[in-house]
C-alpha cells in the first residue's frame, strides 16, 4: 500500500474491528449459530482471536474477559438476554459446515 505506514494500517484495522464489534452488539438478534452457518465465525470466535492475540503479546486474558470485550457484558448475561434455542435446521447446517476447530 502506498502512503500508509504500519502504525496507520494497524489503527485503521483496529477501528474497523471496533466497528464490527459495535455492529454485532447492536445486532443481538443475529444468533452466533447464524453467523457460523453463513460466515464461518461468530462472536465467540472473535473473543478467542482477541485472547490469542493477547497471549501472543504475553498478556493472560481469560475466556470470560475476552468474551466480555466482544459482547459488552458478561457472556452469561448476553445469553440470558439474547440467545434463542437453535432450530433443528440451524443445528444441521452447523454440523454440515462445522469448522475443524469447533
């Protein structure tokens, strides 16, 4: 890329990531299983990637801490407020398309 240094690129990527997280918080009606079935990742994947990035920098971050960063609240609270029971069709689609690490 021309005219953009590494720090700027990192800042732009971080801003885009923050916007994605904000969007997912606003769209609590979209279930994780729907995200997995359509895009191959979900909010939990994002929280795992954040935790892995922290660990790569030598920072211990728990699963609960990384999930709260993504969900904007404790995961249990988000589940109680927003998570619905997955339909048989959603479950079947997930099993058919399940990534190896899930």
